[in-house]
């Protein structure tokens, strides 16, 4: 599996792994019940610590994206449509928050931000 790890990013490596695997699952690139690489194999491939990959897999399992079967490996779980939509909503919310912060840092008032938002919605 191809992932891009940015060592100069402020985002921790395990979060980069989580985000990219989530995106592959949500986009359908990784299918339900598809086996993920073993922790050791994936760590070698990514040139990171096995503990980093394990932390990413644990986080993905906690969020319901993967299931780990002791002695067999980690597999993509059945991600339901509701979970997919919730993840997309979170992404949109994050993007909007960043845009609002940027607008405020430029000195825009709340009214100006709302007006701009309404204009964009009309398109």
C-alpha cells in the first residue's frame, strides 16, 4: 500500500498513516474485509517504527475502520454509509474553521465573512 509520509510535517506520523488509510477506505480504494499489511511489513515499507504503525492501527480500530484478529492480521471493517458521511462532515467543518480563522486574521468582520459565504453558496 502506498502512503506518503512527510517527516517535516507538524502532524505526527501515526496520524498521517491513519488519515491516509481512512481516506483509502472512505474512497473505496480499500475494500471491506481487505487485509492490511502486517505491522512489521508496513513499518519496513514506510521506514518508520513498528510502534508507530501499531499506534495508527490501534487508532483506526478504535474508530471502527479496521478490525484486528489476533494471529491473522488487520482487516478493513464494514464502514457503513453513516460513518462515511460523518467523516466527510468533519472534514468540511475543519475546512470551514480554517477559512474563518484565515478571514479573521485578515481583519474581516463576521458580517463580511457571512456575506462572502452567502455569495459562494449562490454559485
